[in-house]
C-alpha cells in the first residue's frame, strides 16, 4: 500500500465524481481519514449506508474543519456558495481543490472567498459515465484517465502532494492554464454534449410513432448520442452557462462546417462529402493508439 | 439445424454487411449453396482465403446465374449498375434483395432494370460497426437487431421465405413503406452520422496542439462521436446524396433546436437548458428496456 498522502481529506458533493474519489482513495489508502459531505440528506444517508468515507457530516463547517485537502465535487454553478460557506472553517494551510468542468469561471467564483492561509488548486478529471449519484461511483474511474490541474500560484509542495494523490488513484496529471483548458474542453466535451442533447431532443419532439421507431432503430447511429445526452442535467446546465464564450466560439465553427456539408448534400457534391468522411476516419485509431479507448 | 431456406443464394459486395450475411447463413445452414462476389479482386482473394461462401466467382453473371436469392450489399450509389449488370443472367423466379440504407432511391434505381420474371424485395439491416471489409463481418451481427423490409408488390411466398432467412440469422423483421423508412432513418442514422462527421472534422481543423489534446482528452465526450465518424466514407457519401430530401428536412429541425440552445447559452437562460437536458435523459433507458443497447 502507498503511504497516505494526506492526513485528512474532505469531499464535498457525493455524485459520480466525488464518490469515485472517495472509493479510489479508500482502496489505495491515500488518506488517513476521509470525510464526506453532501447538501442532500438522502445522499448523506446513502453515503453512510454504502460506507463512503470514514464519516459523513451534517454540516459543511464540520466537514472541512480538520481537512488538509478539501475537494469540491459539485456543479460549477454551486462552487461560489460552497467556497463562501466553508471559508471561515478552513484550517491553516489547507489546500482547496475542485473537479469542475469549467476553470476560468470556477477560479472567478471561488478564489475571492478563500482565506489567505489556504491555497486554491483548480482541477478537472477527464473521466465520467452517464450515471450520477453516490452509488454510481467506482474506485477505478480515474485509472489511466487524464486529470487536468491549474497550478498557477500554488506552492510546489502543495502541487506535488496533490499530484501524488491523483496518481495514487491511477490518473495521468496534466497542467495547463485555465483559458486553454476551457477552450480545449469546449471542443472535446462541451460541444459534443450540446450536440448530443440537441439531436436527442430533436428526435424526442417527433410524433409518437417516429419517436418509438427512433428508439427501436437506434442501433443505426442515434444510440451513440444517447449515452452523453443522459448525463446530469444540472451539472451540464452550469457548464454551458459558465463556459459560454468558448462554447459559442466552437459552435460557430461547427455551424460553418455543418452548413458546408448541408450545401454539399443539396447540390449533390459527392466529392466534398467523401473527402471529409475519409479524413475523419483515422482519429479513432489515434485515440486507440494512446490508450484512451475503453 | 434449421432446414435450408434457399437452394442457392448469392451475395454481391463482401463488405461488413455482405460478409456477415454469408457467415450467418453458413453458421445457421440457411442455404445449400452460397456464392460470393465482389468487384474488387483483392476482396475476392481475401474472401477465398477466409472461406466466405462455397465459391467466389470472378464475374457478376456467373455469380447470379443459379441464385434463388440475390442480395446486393453494395453502396446505394452502385445499386443501379449492379442491377443492370445482373439482369440478363437472373434465373426465372429469382428474388433480388438489397441492404441499402436508403430505400426510395434504391427502388428508383434498381426496379427498372430487373426482368419481369424476378421480384425485387428492398431491405435494410439496422446493424453495423465502424469497421469495413470482408474480414470485419461476423455471424452474429444481425442477432436481435431489426431488419426492415419493403414488401410492396412482392408475393407472399417470396416475402415469407426471405423473412425466414432473416429470422434464421437472428434478425427481427419489420415491414414498412420506403418513404417512412427514409424519414425514420434520416433521423436515427443519417443525421447522427452527418453530425458526427462534422464535429470530428471541426476538431481536425484546429492547429496541431489542440488537435492532439482533442485526442488525449476525448474521454470527455468527443470519443462517442468518433466511432460513427469512422464509418465507410463511400457508403455514407452515397447515403446523403440519395436521401438528400429527408436528411435536409431533419437537418432543418436540428438546426432550429441547436439555434434555440445557442441563444439560451448566450442569454444564460439556465431553465431552458435544464429543461431539455432532463427530457433527453430517459431515452437511453428506453433503448435499454427494449434490448437494443449492446
């Protein structure tokens, strides 16, 4: 077993990500004590029942009072209020991290609330499933997956400990700026989710007969979109609101490209279609080559 | 073993679908003799090497001369020329079927070429993978998957035999009109492929750094689109050209819905986003309920 990286960690928000962090930290012995908190009583009860962490507290203040690492795993729209609530209770030298899918907005929302005797280390695990809630988590969710950190202004010792913690869960740590993160994630994650939600919604708005047949014949392509369109609605609502500029920029590019193809279909320009369809083919092979295909 | 449904069947086009039909028919004993043909010499050589069918012929005429069932498993843009080429060699009472992803265009292109002593039974298996070619096929590809037939004007005996053949491969047979097929497939299959090709292309056109990171961080959503964007380029070029009207109609609806969401993001209308994202969630559960999730 690895040496514990932290004496005490606290995870706030016991959804898919938060509960997976706790399971991974428990199974790898990465902290001497793990405290869990969720604002939802039913989630706290569930966490106790399934043994998430060493203790589940009923208040945020109690949850963070002893923590060396506080990990906020809540929707990005809730980060500001969590930061504000925990600030008075944070102990000297605590590191506060988050798992939000947008980084400039979280830094804007969280940093002003935290006391000077703590450090904020924004981060984002590139891992997930279409399932939500404390029972959806599992210890290997982060194994061989990237976990992005934004270490600007955080001291080396704190960054190093956090990296060891993430690597202890099996993650590959990658540092970058918040702005670059938000731009890359807008194209790899936010736009694909928006498109998937849209097309599933478009299908949903047909009359009953077609809607049923969309489900029956989904193996023909539609099914691939339904997985990510089943993701947590509140989490994703907050992502789009909080990374609006980058998402709108990517959406602009996507719309140009789609309009180009639409015109090629209308004018039966077969060469333009075949040219694109041939180029896109090898991207999947590259994803497989670097071990990011399940 | 089931009784053979046909004495002799001929499969033209030995890609994923054609080779899977042969493997399924072989493994289930659905025909006494299976003849295979592909216009590509290298594919014919491969078919011989891996034992696809009882014989592989070098000409279309020879391939179909004895066939009770001829299955055209070629891109929809190639159906007309195949039908024209085989017409003089078809035997009395032969049934000609196809596996094309568009049906009104295939009927328009094929029916005029066939002699009166044969019957044309258009069909479309709702099954596939992102792989192509004779070695990509497998005997269970159609198991528990829908196979749509357009039986208008074909006599009951011929339809019944073909249904037994399809059911022998494990498929669930569903009859409908060509127009309805093209409309439903435009939304379940053609539009999702177009969208996936577009977004993968959009990502591909970034500068090298972002393109690499799109691949590295693809687990965040993008990856789900790369599977169908790796599908056969010629097959899909032909689909869009030959189902242009229905695809453009669905694309119009999709664009309206996407513009609505784009506007909601720009104006930070969180409720509109959450409302849609909540509605789309249960479609995947329904796909699972009817057994169409792998």
